[in-house]
């Protein structure tokens, strides 16, 4: 009696195997043809290469700017501005060599995209304007800020500059951002003395798909659009007016919304405080002085959040550590001010960052505060900004 022959495994799963082969072929073809298109259009397979031309990873503090770099067109929304970095990898007016020590009184700024001056020429950012003004008094300004920094990175980068690079400065000015609090919880972690990102695997795949594929990117975009339609998030439900003024954003509502504060604000402040404590202790060991500053986002301006959790928390921290605190909330918020007029005048439309007028306003107020707080500058002649 003949034994029935059993179908092999390929026959059992032939349809599945066929589908997988077709899928792999489509994915490879999508990647290859998209790559050829990118090379013809951008000169490289990397669609977003221009965004990362000067923005590079750091093994110690997550990311930084490439030293001695130049990018003629750095795009931010509808804005475009040149970006130059000096020998330290700091945004600057030009490529130049910065000595590690200086006979001049040297102020080092650190913060995130607001302090970097994203989308704005260096000379027109508030740090650049302060630089130009104080240069007349033989005072040097350096800007170590980079977009998406938070207190964890402020601490690690300054530690790196002091103890590895051996950069000498006299005073550190830390600009604490509203988004720092969410970043401390959801974006970064400090492991084995290094800042690591908390990007999910899904986000990494999405990043790859959006940069290197065409067909798959469209499919992904369609799926995301469908998901937003069926299950919209807070951000999806924002009105056109809210988008225009950059308001009602989850990452900035923790100061005015108790639910958001409990969701990530409380823990974020605890982590931020811990890393600012470490930064303070570092500066004490190296006998460096510091000043901290806080300023509002559009949501704080619209909600008239003058006595904000952000401002109150850092003012108390500053008092406890006997350091200067520069509060810029009153600069943008007052009981009688028209919030939307303020946003229209000083902020980039559809964004949370300052426009050129906003940077100029910040520079004027910062210069006033510096002259009052810094004995080195208090006795100098009148300084004006152009």
C-alpha cells in the first residue's frame, strides 16, 4: 500500500511566501527608485540631509552642532536663514576659532531652540544682539544652546565643556523652556553618565519610511490620517485659529492644566530640578556663577499665566541656591494686554518661537536685567541695540 505523500512546508504556506516575496520586492523597489529620485533632486539619497548637515549626534549629551560648519539655507517652516558654527560647535555670526581661555569677561548661554534662535540669523537673535552690544564693553558672549535641549543636557554639556574641552567662562546663563518639562520625562534619560533618547521603535521606523521611501510613506500617511479621523488626539482637534497662534498644545499646557501637570508636569519638574541641582554643584566646584531665566509660550500668554508654575518654581529654586532669576513672563503678559496681538507681533505665525521683533524685545529686556544684575556691566556707559 502506497503511503500518501505529505505536502511540503512551502506548499502549505505558498500563498504566504508569495505575498512576502512580493512585499519584499515592492519595498526594495520603492527604496531604490526613491533613492534615485532623491539623488537627482537633492544630490544625496538622504531626503533630510540638509536638516542634519550641521546637527550631529553626541555620545555624551545626545546631540549638538558640528564645529566650524556653514549652511547657507537652514529652513524652519517658511523661514530660511544661514547657520554658522564656531570651533566649539556653537551658533555664531561666522566660522571662527574660539580660544578656550580669554582675558575678557565671558558669558555662556545655554537653552533650547528659543535660545539657539531657530529660523533666525544669529545677528538678529536675542543672543546675537546681546553679543553685539556687550562686545563694545570687551565682554564676550558664547551660545551653547541647541534645539530640543533640556536640563539633563544643560548639565551634561556644560560638564563636558568644563571638564573635557576645558572651556573657561565667567558666568552661565540658562534659559529654561516650557517644553523642558515634557522632554525630561518623555524624550531623554540619563544612563551611565550619557543622555539617551527615548524614541520608540515605531517612531524610528516612521522616520526611516518618511526619509527613504515614497510609496510606503504615502501608505503610512494615509493610515495615520485614517487613524486621526477615527480616533483624534488633542493635537488633531486644534482649530485653525489655535494652529495659527501656536496655542492649545499639550506640551505647554502643564502650567495651566491640572490634568497635564499630573500626567507629566510634576515628574518633569522633579527631574529638571535634579539636573539643575547637578549643574549648580558642577559650577560651584569650578567656581562659576550662574543666572537662570524663564519665559512664556503662546499658551501661557493666552491664559494670562503671569504667575506661572514655571516662573514660581524656578524663582524659588534660584532663591534657594542664591542665583539670579530673570523672569520674562511680565514682558509678554499683562492684565490689559491683547494676547493675540502680542502673539501676532512677536511670534512666528503658526509657531511657538519668537520672530525677529520678539528676539529684539527679549534682547532689550535682557540687556536691562544684565546691567542691573552684573556688577561687571552695571558701571559701564549706556548700551543700545540697533
